[in-house]
C-alpha cells in the first residue's frame, strides 16, 4: 500500500494532513509534480519531479501505482485512469472516486469546461473549507485502517 499525490494542484492543508498520516501510520507517500516541492524530511515521504507539460505527472502516477494504492487528486481524468487500473482515488475535498461516480463526474467536468470556454462560467471551485478538510481526513483514515488489516 502506498499513497500518491498529484501534487501540483493539491492544497497545502491537504499535503500537511498527508505528511502527518504518513509518519503516524508509516506508509510511503510520494508526491508527483512538475515543480520542486518542499516536503518534511522523512523516510516515508518522497517526491518525483517530472518535466512540465499536460498530464505528464498524471501519466507517471498511473504508470507507478499498484492495486492497493490510493491517489490523491482533484483531476477527474486521472481518477478515472487510476480506477481503471485497479487503484483508488480520493478528492482533496473528501470524496472517494468509484466506478459508480467517476463517469458522472467526468461528464460534469467536461460540461463545465465547455461552459467556461464559452464564457458562461468564470472562476473555479471554492477554496477548501474546514468541512472539506475533515471529510478528507476521515476518508483517508478509513482507507488507512482498512488497508492496514490486509
């Protein structure tokens, strides 16, 4: 079991939760990014820096994950690819992506992207709230407890 983070867009508050969890549970955490990241010194936390470009980090994550791994991402196409490969994906707002919901989320994402392109919608999602942080921490804990028993 390993935790992977699509780190370029992952909020700092979520990374901090992951850093503490990696140390507490002694699980390997890898952050994949196209920029240099500052992470705590730990034998459980590593980074992979990939070249810039569309979906380069996403492709590296999909190439490296195993079926017991959890990927933290707000990128729905990445979550879809992770699930298709047999992994699990968790949104930084605490929603676990599943076979049942990722298709709908992908369709909604594409629709909103089209509306933004047409100028009908401006801006992005709201910032991460304390409710989102708590939902994320709870889902992460459930994953870690469930997979520790395996």
